[in-house]
């Protein structure tokens, strides 16, 4: 064997040889029974959407420095590697590829077909990501590699969802969400980007019933007039005080709506001093509607077209409807003009299309008590931040305590483990008892729980949440006329469990005991 030094340094060859030696000697393998104080890093899992970038490189290098230093200091170290299934992000890139290569949509290939394609994508790009981490020299325990959709993580997701549902902390309700009309799903606030665009600012007027007066208002989205349920003015505004309590008419749909006083929504110094209120399509209007018990009229289909609530405009895209509504109001002498303005518009980061505030039935987690527990853990020192200044960001974010929308109208992800059936009264009680009789008594409390859902068309709906590991029970429900919810969980539901799901929770593993 030649001992002559190479004339040039080839980092790829040298580093690959060194890494092979580390793997053969199991230098990074963790043993929970070994001596030494434990020091663990659970890798922030990169999304399986492609390849790592420079940000991943520096982040994982810093983690590697920390873990190697502790390892040399005698700590019992564990660096857990893994990958995130990245629900909406991954489905979006695979759908895009499907369209470009086969000119098909997800509906052309069906749920099973699309999910199979995404798993193939995961195998290709997941393996590439792991290989990139190894080429960076990451000293992870690769035998413990996790994926947020694998069996271990799925067990933690099902257990968590089941407990929250059983305790009344998960519910299904109709709320205003960010809606991506291209992907046809709810999206989170942190999946949006805001862009300043050239837009219009239209001014219209509604006739006030029983008077010869009109109430003027301006809007950036004329089509939403079809869903108006009030016009709001400031209670101290002398211009409109005598109109409060009267009814204005939306001539395009023939609906009468009240003129209300609201000091929170309306600033009398802005615009006309009157604000059209569309609770189903604006978050400020939604809050106003809650205060005044206004009806909520959704005017959009999931793909961004006007629905049946829009009358003769049904079927038009929101932008075509915008033009037609303006023309029709002009023909009635109720359009006063439009001025060009710079408007900040929210876009979906995944589809790059403008999002709509959209009234939709979704699954939510009640955050009031959960957020307070997380706040208390920082305030009393049980959880510490390094650097300490990031604690403020954390506390500010949790301080809002908004209920968390955890459902997504996607096919890639952890499917909502809730089944429903239209049944009520004594029949519902009998059905629950029938199902419970198939489960050993000792196992029932942690296997399935029932809850009354929102009625549909006057029929009561019974919900059944099933814990993980209950496949025979799931098959029984499927055979008995129950339907599983088609939605999947927000990818952050599984990501939030990552620090302990990767160590085996809910099972009591040696790793968790340390």
C-alpha cells in the first residue's frame, strides 16, 4: 500500500473516507444506559421538498459543533436526525410536477395515486437530504432517523389528537381562515407573504330604506358586496347618527342590511366614514359581526368563483365578478368612481396566488389554557431560551392565544382520525354501545371517544375519534356507514411533537427516562 501523499488535496475523497470510518466504528451511536449527563439535540427536520440550501448547511454545522463539543466533554450525547413531510409544501411541488409532466391534476389521479407519487418523491429527495447531511459531516445517530409520517411519529400524533379531542380541546367549527383558491385549502399565517400591488379603491353607495338618502362607502373588493350584512358607522359621527338602526339595500341581490354603530371597526376620519361589513370575507368584519350578531354569507366556492349566494353572478371568477358588479352598480347610478392605489395583498407562499379570507368548517385546538401553560413554563424558568432575548418573541406570539386551525384540505399528511355518522337520539346511544361492545372494557377509554357534532341539514351528527393502533375498530366503522374526515392535519401538529415523538413517546422508552 502506497504511503505517498497525494500531490493535491481532494476533500471529497478524504472526507468520505473519514466518515466511513466514523460509521464503521459507530462513533455517533447513542446508548441511553451509558454513563454521563445526557445532552440531546433533535434536528429541526428539513422539508422533503428538494435539497438542502446554505441555511441548512450553517444551521447543521452549528448543531454539529455543539454536539461534538459535548461528546468530547464526556456527555452522553444524542443527535437525532430526521425529515419533515411538509404537508402543503410537498404536495404543492408534486402537484406542480404532475401538471408539468403529465398535464394532470390531483383529481385526475385520485387520492391514492397522488399519495403514492408523493411517497416516491419522499424516497428520492429524502435520501438525497440524508446524504447531504452526511457529506456535511453531521455526527447524527443515523439508526434513529425519523420521518414525521413514520410509524413512531404517527403514534404520537394519534395519541395527542385523541387526548385533546377527549378533553374537549379539539373542536370543529366555522371560522374565517386564510384560503388558497389554487390549492383549495386553508393556510397558516406563516405560509403567507405580503406584496404591494397596484389596485383599485372603488366608491359606491347604498340607498337607505324609507329615506331619500344614500350611504357611501369604499372598498378594494367590490365583489364582496354580495356578502354584505351591514354598513357600519362610528357612533359619534354626526353625519350618520340618524341613520343608525335604519336599513340599507344591496340592489344587486335585493337584500336589506342594517346600518350599525361600531367604534372599533370605523374610523370616521378615513374615507367616507362608513364601512361595508362582510363577516364571511374579512377578519375585521368577522369580529364586528360577532359583536353585533350579524349573519355570515360566504359568496365564494373553494376555487374562488362566486357561489349560489351571489345570485346572477354565480359561476364567475372573483375578478370577473368584480368588474361586472361595478358595471351593474354604475348602471344603477350607485357607482361614484375608482382611484388607483398601492395595496398590500397577502399571497400563499406555496401557490403564489392571492389568498381570500374565507368562512370554512375546520378543526381547531382551543389555545387559551394550552398557551398559558407554555407561557408559565418560560416565566417560571422551566424552559430557558439562548439567547434570552428570544423569550420575548415567544411570549408575544403565544400572548394572542388564538385558537389554532389544524386542518388542511390536502391528501398528504396525517389524516384527521375522526369518523362521523348522521345519527342522533336513542339510535346514536345504541350505536355507541354496539361499537364499545367490540372492545375489551379495560381498553375502551383509550381506544375511542364519541362527541356530538354540528347538525347537517337538521340531522344530528355523531363523531367518533379513534386512537392509534385500532385498525380493526377503524375497519368496523368503515363497514358500518361511518365516514372518516377527509382532511389532514397541519404539518406543524406533528412538528410540534417532534422533540418527544422522536424519542418514542407515548411509549415510556429509556431515552425519555434520561
